C-alpha cells in the first residue's frame, strides 16, 4: 500500500539579490509547481542582500514583520492573504536605487 500525502502542504521561500520578483524567479517557481502541483505556497523575496546590512534596518525590519505576520497566518489557516504575499514579494526600495547601490553608483 502506498502512503497518502495529499494532506501535506508545501512552501517555497526563495530569495535572491535581484531587484524584483518578475523575470527572475520563474524557473524556480515553475520547477516547484511541477514537483508539487497542489497545496503549495510560494514566496519570492527580491533584494535579499539588504537583510544582511544593518544600516538599512529601517527598510528591512518592516519587511521582516510582514514575513512574521505571514508565518502566523499560514500556521493558523494554511494560507497567506494575497495582499500580504504581494507586499512581501515586492521590492523594498525603488529598483533603480537598488541597482545603483549594487553597482556602487549611488
């Protein structure tokens, strides 16, 4: 007899140093959806290196609070509100500013 795993939920949290989630995470998201087509939640987090820079805590701390809120929501309901998910997956600062920082032009 084969085990029944249909009740399980899956989550992918994927971060990177890119300035946004569009046209950057699609291969990872697609692969995750192919492997686990049901009961999944996907969070993509752009500008990941900012979380390692204490000097930008005024930008990253509120984002981490949103992540904590999402974790609580997921634990309680098995889902994350779409508006909250969109906030988490959005850039923290304007893309051109982030690119300038990364390219040392700002």
